[in-house]
């Protein structure tokens, strides 16, 4: 087992770094979602498309 780890240490370290980055991105997205920040989640007060974003049928048509 130790030989396998030593032979693949580069691959393992890159995989761990990628996993940490993905985890951090997900954590930030969750934190932003809980605080009410989202790209188009209904907080339209400061959005420049606030009058055009939601059609008459209620469907979200943001770019």
C-alpha cells in the first residue's frame, strides 16, 4: 500500500487539491445562498433586469 502511494503521490496530491477547491466553491455557494445572495434567485431589487427578468407567466428569463 505504501508503495502504491509513493508511486502515485503526484496524482493523489493533485486530486486532493482539486477536491479542496471544489469543496471551497460549494461552501461559498451554500453560504451565499443562505445569506440571500444568488445570481438570479429572486433578489431582484438591485438587478438591472428587475423589470424584464420575470415574464408575465412568472418564468425566469434572466440572461
